[in-house]
């Protein structure tokens, strides 16, 4: 009778350890996805160029005429300019 009780206790302990490992792996995975979404929203990753104005030769954006407001630049005063293809 005691052997059956020990077996169920071992099963509970192993299940608790497995659940804990899954929680830790989930947290690590979710954190890495957050970094990915931040990096994919940058102007350079989207194929753009950050400048004070789009379509201006002085800023080197004569070929970059589309302004995207939902894409982030490192300098908040600049805008993301995308090239027309």
C-alpha cells in the first residue's frame, strides 16, 4: 500500500517540475518575441531611410519619397522615408 502512495507522490512532483519548466520556457519565448517586434518596426529594417524630410536632395532622400509615420526612427525628430520601387 505504501508503494502505491509513493508512486503517486513522485508523479505529482515530476508533473510540477514539468509545469515549472514549461512556464520558464514560455516566458523566455515571449520575451524574445517582444524584441523581434521592436526590431522589425525600425525604418532601416523596412528598407527606409531616416531623415528630416523625404524627397530632398540635401538629406539624401531624393529617391525616398513616401513618408511612413508608423515606422520608428532612432531620432524622434526624423521621419521614415521609403523608396518607390
